[in-house]
């Protein structure tokens, strides 16, 4: 339960951080417009009227204004150009070549182990978890 909750909260945070919540609101508005228009006309005409440029509802106007405001005022440096350099304070030191003597590679037959190819059979029946 805790794992599912953390996944749902992470998904919600991601959607809010990327601005996708406005897409969800816009989809809801389109669905409501199609449902309203289809009461007085055919479904194809309702869909055409919903997605025409002339027919916008109040929610569509709010979403368009909010999206334009979000794009006009970027909140992250990735959205606009950064004026400062990024200084790497903890940059890794260049790796020095590692010199090993040939004496460190002297292997004997006693150092080698034979891999085990057979395993014990699992217990039958499998043990039950304690409830």
C-alpha cells in the first residue's frame, strides 16, 4: 500500500512540475463541451464545434491564459538561458595509471575454485509463511 501511494504521489508531482495538469483540465473541458453540444446536435457536429477555433468555453480561456503565463515566466534555468557558468567544485581528479607488478598476478592451482554445478533440491512442500 505504501509503495503504491508513493508511486501515485510521485506521478502527481511529476505532472504538476511539467505543467501537465493544464492538459488534464483542457481534456475535461473538451469532454464537457462535447457532452453539452451533443444534446442539441449530432456527435460529429459536436466534436467539430468543440475543436473549432471559434468555439471556446471559459475553462478553455483560463487554460490558454495559464499556459501563456507559464511560458512567459520560466521558473527553471533550463527553460531560459543561464547567464552564469556552472562551477564543478567536486570534480573528480584525473585517474593516474595503475602500475602493477607481475608478481601480483602469480596464481597457483590452490587459488582456483571449482564452481559447484549441483544444488540441493528445494524442500517439498515449500515452507509456509507465518501469518
